[in-house]
C-alpha cells in the first residue's frame, strides 16, 4: 500500500481505495528487530454505497408477484430492500427486506398493477441506488382449498349464574357453532354465520351452579370444518335477585292494615318479606314473610300512620329491592257518643263553655260549633281538636246572641253527633240618646227613654229596659246625659250637656264629670259628688264640653269634647280622645296632666260634625275601644253607618300617631233604632 514503514497504532484509513470495487486486506506485526509476523485473516470492504441491483424481474401469480434480481458483488452487503407502488415512478412503500436476491410479494389483489424497485444496503447502513422499475399484475384462480380451519384457545369465560361465553380462534376466517348441554349429548346449539378468526358465542338462560358440557366447530368459506373435543364449565351460584314487587297497596282497618301486591313471575321465587316503619322513607323493620302476595298486619294503633315496603326473595336467598312505599292509618269506625252537660255563661266580651268529660278510651278531644241562629248555620270555632272539656269563645261581640253545640272526636277521626244546643247572650250595651227615644221594651211594648235616662239593651230579647232614671236622681228634662261610665262598684260617672244645677252640688259646668252613687236598696235615691272639674285643668270654652267619658282600669280618665279644644299644651278636635292622669284624688279640686290617647283623623274620622266621637267604652280584655259618633261616618272597612251604630276599634298603636282597624259592634237599625237616632253615650252592660 506504499507504506514507508510499520504503523505505530492499530488503525489505518485507506483513502486511496478505488470506489465501487471490493478491496481485500491482511495485517502483520513487526518488532524492533524488524522481524515480521505471519498475515492476519483476510478482510474485505467496498468504498461507497452498494451499487443498484441489476436484472430485476417481476412475475405475476395468483394474488402475488415473484421478484428476482442478480446478486450484488459488494463484499459488505447487509440486505436488499423491496419497495412497491401502485403508480409508475412511485411513490413507493417498503414492503420487505431480505438477504437473498428474490422475494414473493403475496396478499395482493388480482387485476391491479403493482410497480417495484429494489435497493442494496451495506453493513454501515448505506443504501444504494434503486434498480430499474419493474411491474406485474397478479392474476389467476387459486388452487382448491381442502384444509379445515385450525381451532385453538378454546375456553369458557365470563361465567355467571345464568350465562357463559365460549371463545376460540381459527387460522382462517370461519363460522362459529357451539353445542352445549348437561352431558356430552349436548342438545342445544348456537350458530353464527359470520366468518371471523376470533370467535365468541354467548350462552344464556343457564341454570345456576350447574355443570355443562360443550364443544365448538368452525367451517371455512369452502365448507372445510373442524370440531373440538368435549369441554366443561360450571355456572356460578344464583346471584340475581327477583324484581321488586309491583302494585303495593295498603288499606286501613280497625287496628290493622291489609296489604296486597301483584304476584312476581320468577320461577325460583321463594316468597316475600314485609317491612314496616312509623316514618315515611324508613328505617323499616321486618314484620312478616308471607309466601303469597298479600298480608294483613294486625295489632296496630288506631290513628297512627304506618309505612310499608315489600321485597321478593328467591330460593337462593337473593332479595329484591323494595317496592314502592304504601301507607295506611288504622281507624276505629265507631264514633264516640255526643258530649253531655254543655253549659254556656256569657261575660262582657267572651262566652265560657263547660261540659262533662267524655269516657271513651280512644277520645282525642272535642269540636265547638257556633251559630247566630238556633238549629242551623253552625261553624267550627277551634282549628285543632280541643283536648279539655272547656272552651272560652273570645270572638263574640257585646249584644250578640250565640248558639253552641259540641261534638267528640276519637283518635281515628270519627266525630260524634252534636250535643244538645245551648245559647248565651253576651252583655249588651248601656246607652243614652241625644233626644227622647221610643224603643222596644223587654217583655213587650215600647219604652220611652228621655235624654237624661240610661237604658240597657238585652241581646237575647232584642229589646231595652230602663237602667238609670235621671228624673229620679234629680235631673231635669233639659239635663241631657252626653257621657257616662258605669263602674264595677255600681257607681256611674256622668257628664251633662250644658251648665246645670245638680242636687247636693249646686251649679256644674258641661266640662265637669260627676259621680252618682246609688242608694243601698236600689239605684234611687242616691247622692251626687264631684269627680272631675274641667275648668281646673284648662277646659273653659263651650267647644270643650265633655261628651264622652270612660275610666281606665289604672284610674286614668278618657275624655272627648264636643269641639276643638286645647289644654296642657295639647290641641285637639272633636274626633279625638285624650287621657287625663290625676295627680291628686278625683273630686271638686282637680289636678293632673293631659296626653293623647286616640287621634281620629289618623284612622279616617274627619272634621265633619257627624264624625265627632260622642261615646267611648273600653273593652275589658285589652285596649280595644267601642265608639259612637254624632251622626253618619265612613271609615276603612265600614264605608257607611249612622249615629245609631257602635264601632269597635282595635288599635295597632295609640297616642298621637293612632293606627288600627274598625268593625261594626252594634247595628242600631237591626236593634230597634232608626238611622236618624243618635247614641249620645255608651258603656258595656255588667
């Protein structure tokens, strides 16, 4: 190689080797005495990539093309690479690599032309140029197929209590048949005509915990068939529960509930389980396990609601989900007897009812009914059943006639027939009129009531009786009573209309309030005394005549005047009511302070003379007030009325800013008075 002497290393690059030719090499070793060893094993190398294969040919066959080419002479050749395309000139895709100089390209489509090139690659991975392109079109008829499919991988998988899946593979597309049964005689067959190589056949409707025999077979497209040997598998124990029972109903009885539901259709059904709870949605407790689709639950408490669900159970013990919930409330169908001993007593603004206790062991309580007409029109008063044998009706109005009856109710909701009817008349009003009036008299006939008298209205009789005879007390016919209050002691506070001379007192003013004390044996004779001297506390004008008066339980005095007035730093009009607080004992020398109690203009009473407050009385339970006006009025809820009426005002707030609601408490036109009558003063009858 033209070397000038031995190499100092064990490597040599031969840059002068001719390209494209095989070059062969041997190596010797030389020592310091120039002694040379024998030659090494010969090695060969070719400079550059291998040359393109030559002599490439393509021969068409049935579904394949056979390629052949001349061997490449490069001594370091590693492989040949075969490329194929469907268009002349490519693009090509590599389909094979081979050490030999031939290749059979199979799996092709007859009638399609395929184009090929081949390259050579050496051990260093260098790939040479492509051989000249060749082409061929596969054609011909395949040889007859007499080989049956080869079966492999046969097994039973996905085994449950009622199903299994048989799988296997074949070496060519084939159909699928599985025979199965309780012995090697089989008896049942499942077939799938689709040609596949991975086979799967599902077996359904199997019995739980049962050994089955099976075998498979497959036939290819030409009818060549293979059949396996016998195989076995065992299904799992039954784990499928029955369906939940449908159509559950519960019918209440006396201390019991009758349950019924539709029959389940499962062939392995063992029976049912009945669950009960006292709360909707559970939790439930097992109460029965009937075999049939009905059950009667006994020993229940009447009036209590019970909730039920039912499940179905098969012979393996599998339990279904619960049915839809049904409920029943057992009930005693027999009502209690009607209450007895009903009695009614009327107070000023309430009626108290009392009766004998019921004796039924399942008694729940009582209902109270009221009517304003004897024998009909009764309405229930209590919202819930009353547990005790007494009731206070606080929704009555003074002067009303009321009729009552009771029923008893047991724990099952059965209601008795009504008790005997009783009646009560709430105390009526004591009234005085602005002029002499003729009214119906209690006991029959008529009663003439001068304006200095006080009469009592009897709501049961719908008539009037004389309560206070002014002339017998020393009042003249021109001494009109325009305000009064009957005290619990029987004494009467009285204000007179106009300046007067009163026996035992002498001259009085219309701004004064007098105290009448009746005699011991009757209301007459009696004695007059001073209670309130208006001139002492700022009432001095004719407009400040006291025309309405009422004493509060705490000793304060309510006053309204005939017109506008002012005192104690306050100014008011005739529709207002003031409250006077005594700073000393009531009497001829009066002292104290004024404050607002009721501002009529805040609640719809105007400056019209007809809406002047002419009478006031305090309802004994609470702060509600009874009012009467000088004439016609119109307020919220009562668009029209006359001075013969009494209004009930229920306050939300009292004082300088008054609010509340009105109701009609006494309809004069329905109580023997004409609309032209005017009630001058009022109080509740004791």
